[in-house]
C-alpha cells in the first residue's frame, strides 16, 4: 500500500482527533463557525469512506472479490506486550464503517439545535467519532478494547450535559453498564492472550492472519522466517492479533484446556465476551440502560447511539466471539438464540406499552437488535442433525444486513421524533394526532422510515428480518415461529404509533402553533435516510456485495471446523454414551 | 581474626557506599538545610530550593538508566538489565534493579512534590525548613524500606519513614484538626510497630536469623524436614504480626482507619506525599518481605568484597550459616518445592487482604463529601489493586521465575502511573483550597465555568484513576490484571481467578464515585451556596498541573519504553 492510501485509511480515525484539537483554538462565541467546522470534519471522514466504497481506484477501492483483510496498516506499538497498531477493513467491518461515517455526518447536521456549550459538544462529538471508527477498523484486540472504551467518556458527557431532565441518571447508568461489560471483556482478553501460542500455527496460517514481526533493522520478517524464529522460542509466543486468535481458535487446541468447573477456557471467554457485547447490543435482561439513555440523550446522540453504538455489540460477536471460540459458540447456541428471541419478544411488548414516543422507538431497537443476536447465533447443526452451512451463512448475512438496515431506520426514527420534540417539547404519544394535516412532507418521510423499521417488504428492514427468520428454521421451528410472530407485534406498535401521532383529526396537545413544516436543514438530513431505506430495500445487493465474500469465507472456515473437529467429537461422545447404555442393559 | 573482620567491614562499607549514594545525598541535603539556618547570609535561602537541588543530585547519583554496578572493582555504570543483585553493608540492604526503579520513582515524585509546595500556599511559613527536612528524612526512610534485606532494617526503615510523617501531618501548629490527625496517626503507628516488632522477634527466634535470605533458607529446610504444629502456629502468628505493620503502612483493611482522618487533617500536599511515596515504599517492602521469605531464589549475591562469607559468619555467629548461592542448582530446586506451602500461605493472605482492601475502599468512598477523604479511600482502594500484583509473584515463583519477575515489574509500572495521577489530583485539591478555602466536593460545582483547566485536568486524572483507556491509569491496571491472569492460567490457583474478578468488578464500581466528582464539576451549576473563588490559580500553577496531566493523557502512546526499562530492571529479582 502506498503512502497516500496509508494516510487516507489512517485519517479515518485521526481526522476527527485532529479536528477536535483544532476546535480548541476556535472562538467559543462563534457557534456557527464551530458547527460548520465540525460538519466539515465529519464530511472529511465520510468522503474517503465513500471513495473506498466506490469501485474505480486501484489502490483504495474496496475489493469485493476477496475475503481477506484489506487496506492493512500494521505498526509495532508495544512490543513488550506483543501489541500492534493493526488496522484493516473487510466485508464485515466495511459496511459498518460506511454506516458510521454517514450517520455521524447526518447527526452532526441534526446538532444545529444544540445551543449550549457548542464548542465542548463538538470536541466530544469528534472524539466519539474517532472511537467509533477505531472500533470497526482495529484488528488488534488491545487496540479494539482501547477504542471501545474511548467512546464511553464523550458519550457520558454528551448525554449528561446536553440531555433531558434525568440526564445524570441516564448518563451514569449507561456508563456503569457499559464499563461492567468491558471489564468482563478485559478478563476474556487477558485469558485469550496468555493462552495464545503462535507456535501452533503454520507459516501459511501466520501469513493469513497478518502476523507481523520486525527484525532489529526494522525490516518486516517473512512468515517463514518468523515461524523459524518462534519455533526456536522456549516459551509460548502470545498475541493480541484478532486474526491470529481466530486461527488459533479454529486450528489448535490452545483454548480447549479446562479452566473452572470443567468448562474450557474458550467457554468462559465466550461467555464473558458475549455478556460484554450483549450489554452493548443490548439484549434482555441487560438492556435497561438503553431506554433511559435514549430518552434523555439529545436527538443527534440518540441517532448515533441507535445507529452505530448498538452495532458494536453485534460486530464484536461476529468478529470475536464466534471465530475465536467456535467450540463454546457451538455449545451455547441455545443460550445465544434464546437471548435473541427473548429480546425480540420482550422489546416488542415493551414498545407496545410505552407512552413516550422516544421510549417506544428505544424498545423497538431492543427488539430489532434481537434479530441480530439470533441471526449470529444460528448454528444449524446439532449432534446427529443434518448439517447445513447455507442457512447458517444466511443467518449471519441477515444479521449483518439487519444491523445496517436498523442503523438507517432507527437513526431516522429518532431524528423524526426529535423534529417534533423540537417544536412541541413533549413526546407523549397520547397527546399527538393530526400531524399529517399540518406537516405533510414531514409525515410522509417519517412514515416511510417507520415502515422501514417495521420491516415492510421493499424497505431496508425487511431483508435482514426475512433472512434471519428463514435461517432459524433448520435449527428450531419453534424459535422461527416465535421470531416470525414478532413481526406482527412490531407492526402493531408501529402502526399504532403512526395512527396516534400522524393520523387522526387534529392535534390537541400543547404548543399547537409551533407545528410548522419541516425545514430545509431537517429535510436534507432525513432525505438520505429515506432514500437509503428504499434503495437498500430494493437493491440489497448493494450491501451484500461487500459482505458476501468475507461472510462466506468465515462461515466456510467454521463449517470446516465443525465438520473436522466438532462433529467427530460429538459422534464419539454419542457412541460412548450408546456403549454405556448398552453395557448397562441387563 | 579481629583485624580480618575490621578489614572486611571497612572494604564492605566503602564498596557499599556507592550503592547507597542516593540516600547519602538526601542525608547531606538535610544537613545542608539545617546548617543553612545557622548563618546570617544563608538564612534567607528558601530551603525548598536546596531540597530540589539535593533531590536532583540524588537522582543523578542513582543514575536510573545506567546504575552503578558495585560488584565490580572499581564500580562501573552498567545497563540496568545487567545490574546484579548484591547485598550492601554485610547483608543489611539489597541493591538491585527493582530498588533502583522504585527509588527513581520516589525521587522523581519528590522533585515534583517540592515544586508543588512552592506553587501552593500551605507550606510557605517560616517552618518551611522544618517541613522540607521532614520530607527528606521520610524519603530516606522510604528508600531504606525499598532496599531492606534484614528484618531489623525493615523495622527501622518503617519507623524512619513513619516518624517524620507524623510530624508532617501536624506541621501547621494552629490547625487543631491536623494535630488530632497526627496524634491518631502516631498512636496507631506505634501500636502497629509494637505488634510488628513482636512478630519479628518470634520469627527470628524460630528461624535463628534476622537476615531475610538466611531465614528463607532455614524456612525451606524446616519445611522440607516437616514442621510440628507448634512451629507452624508460631510461624503463622509471626507472619501475621509482621503483616500488621506492613498493612498499616499500606493502609490495608483492617488497618486503614487512620488513613481518611489523617488525609483530612493534613494538607493536600502532605496527603499527596503519604498517598504516593509512602505507598510505593510500602509495596516495595511488601515484595521484599514476601518474596524474600517465600523464595529462596530471590537471595541476592553477597558483595564481591567478602565472597568467602567467613566475616559474615563471624558477625552473625549463626551456627549453620550457609550462604545461599545460586550455583547450588540441584539443592535450590528441592528447596523451591519445599517452600511452596509458605508461598501459598503468603499469597493467599495477601490476596484476601488485597480483595478486601480494594472493595472496602471503593465502597466507603461512595459516601464521602470531603474531597480529601474521598481521595483517602481511593488511595486505600488503589493500595488494594497494587497488592493484587503480589500473589501472582508468589504463585509463579516455583513454576516460572521469569514470569514471576515480570509480575513484579507490572507492580512497578502501576506505581509509576499512580504517582502521576494521584499527585495531580492532590495538586488540584491544593489549588482549589488556595482559591476557595474549601475542600468539600460540593464546592467544586461548576468548576468548568470557573476554571476550565482545573476541571478538565481533574476530570482526566479522576477518570485515569478509574483505569479507563486511553488514559495512563489503564496501563497500570491492565498490567496488574495481566499479572494476576497470568498467574492464574499458569498455576490454576482458583483464588487468583477470584482476585481477578474482584479487581475487575471493583474497577466498574469505583467509576461511580470518581464520576460523581466529575459530574459536580462539569454538570452541576454554581449556586449561591458554592464557596466563591477568591482568586484564580496563576499561570505557573496551571502549567504545573498540565505538565502532570499531559503524561497521563499521552502515556498510552509510548508506554513500551517505560515497560521495557522496568522489565529489564526487575529481571533479576527472582532468578
């Protein structure tokens, strides 16, 4: 990769940081300058991302015909702990990167209504953006953890300073929940690190995992040379490289030793990581921070929260949990799938019961993210069953598409709620009605986005849900039926909300005079979301072209592992059990 | 015979002096400060400047990057990784890389501390020379704690560090709260010292020696031969009693009660000194005692001047004196195994203490309304985190000595990070006291509107104390937890897993009270009850604060070099 490409990729993370530092030197009184400057910085993140997305450039364009990591940046960082500054993009992370850049740009546009301490807001906003981009790009577990945590403090302040009446409670709750999840992740990270041993990998595997080492002169060693070097080592060679950990998880037994209470290291690591990510997703019963945070957060932050932050949980599960700990993933398939389905059902019922418009949308997020967990958890083989990697691949793709679709529709829904909240300063569903007559354009756009959230065919929410529900059939008919039935609940709460807010004869709540048509600024923010909701619904392949190769490859790897390692193991256990039964028969 | 002895002693002492250089320079500084008051023309020199110069000279003499290797004749400067572990003054002290690291950290802290006292108003009175002398004296004591190799030295060093501390707390004579705190501190300290001395005498009686490596040898022999019930009881009692004295210095639960009162009564500057330098020394001493008694392998080499050992044998008059030499490899392995019960016992008891201390400190901090009390409980909690680094050392000592040494390095890394963030936090407390006259948390309300630098720096420092990346606190925590995880995975001791879980959960709950202060500063508005700011801190004060905060913010970028330096230094701790 040449220097320009290197700079562009690294700028996705550091442009916001530099922008935040530059903001410190701008005058605090000139609010519009601060806002335009921040918007320009987010645009500077969005444009390179779009440039990478488009075909045409030989060095930078995302290669849709390869499953490998692209645009790799790898620099030694903390050699004494084998930590590298390791960034890269592949089909799983790139769509999310695109989503992040887009939502961050649009949400900055929605931040024009923020009038208090604009400078601090913009600085924190940009730091948050840097953290989000970093999470999706980093391939070193330590680096991933750092970026994961970098987001917390800005988010705390963004909710706690610019939020609604119960902002302090909501902010600290968000912080505590997430921090609790991340300390669990820290334990898992240390466990995996100290059990990893690169000596177990062959040279081609090392090369595939981008394991890099440098000799004293600073020249990068070839995989063969590195292999010879580590084989000479007396002690295990640890690594934080996520790709290498994946290889170790699938091709070696380093994570299989028993740890506590007869469970293996990877079982515990999977559990801890899953809890950490499930808090972020959020899955019932660890979801209670989300409605509070959403209700209190200002509109743009809600957009970021629903549009991007929740996706990190899903991303962590698909990037870290399953590939590194496949054995535990296989054993815990019922736990993961049940958590997903339970979140869907619970979130939908809870949304049905809400009176606060924003809270309803927040619970709809809980419900929709349940599809993501379910889709990722599907593992269509249990002992003795027919093994079917196709439906499994479908589940993962559906989950990833659902993340994108939900990112667009939920950010749109929160923005739409924010638009009327800015006008009438309340969100009570029962006090609305008749907005269609007063704000026709706004209502049309809002209904489109809500329908996208509902999962109406032809809009972006449908594809993901349909894929996930279909993929579950092979695993369990019951779960599939329940998850399909949730669609009805979703339709119920969304249609009921639309009916109460937009339809009806006339608006009877407070501030009726403030109900003016959507402004051009708001239209410009809502329009891209509406367009994307339709376009992705009609041409899902626009997103699948990025996803396909990488997901296929990951599923193929795990299929290979299942067939060669797990199924023989299970059959052997089964045979042993049968023998026991036969021996004990009189 | 007599002349040989005198001869040996002279050579030994003269050679040892170089390894003792930093302490000597500090002592000389004290003398200079005291003498300066006697003459008319030097009387008006501010003693803090002399102290600053003295500490700088001590740092130069210590030469942390290339310390003096005194086992060679003449002494030479070597890379810190090649520094052998040698005994000074016929086995009283030990001179090694670990000691150099901790002493360096303490002297760097001392420099920053003297600059801080120049910038704040609490210690500007004519008592200033007294105060400076006390600080230097306590530091000499702490340096001795760091290098103690003999239980008598352990006791003397603790006393030497403690007695000036009592006086420092009471230095403002008009302040009744300070005097009360000092009394409490002194009484508590005296009681703890008494119990410890009793424990020491028991232990020495059973093991026939007071020289820690010799005691470890004897212990392993006893353990290999099988101990009677009475012996075990005495040993357990004795070690618990010694631990009381150490726990007092560490402010570990249940010997922590003095800590909040003393911190509240003393000035913020003294609080910073007690919470950083004193803790660092106490932890180093804990390692010296625990590892010294628990691992035969940790015995330092005798100084080159008296390798034959007869002088020492004559000196101590111990019948079965045997120099623990590393070459006796076969014997060592069998001794290693025989010390395992001792290691497990010490590891377990320190682990329990660490877990309880950490949890208690964090929980008790929830209810505090005074910022100094809050920081006192935070100090207690951090002492707990740092103590967590010790059990894995003991657990790993008999399995993987290299890993055990690295774990000691993780503790030093935590201390280095903790030094900066706690000093910064106390500096903020001192500034706010100077500006508003208040030390209540509620008077920090709206600090972000009143003084942005203070609010931002304090936020960074407090969040770093939580241990959130990318701030420096995370580096320390990560290292210590990595040590515990490594110990657990290598040995399979379940108590280490519990320790790790306790540490991690504590990190999450500690967030709450640190963030409460942050919330008061940034979110709460200023109301009429908030103490007004009479004046704002000057540019020098704020510059100092940023200088302390900047490394906390930026260490994550380059902590590799710090880690490499520390790891090289501790490599020989257990070999």
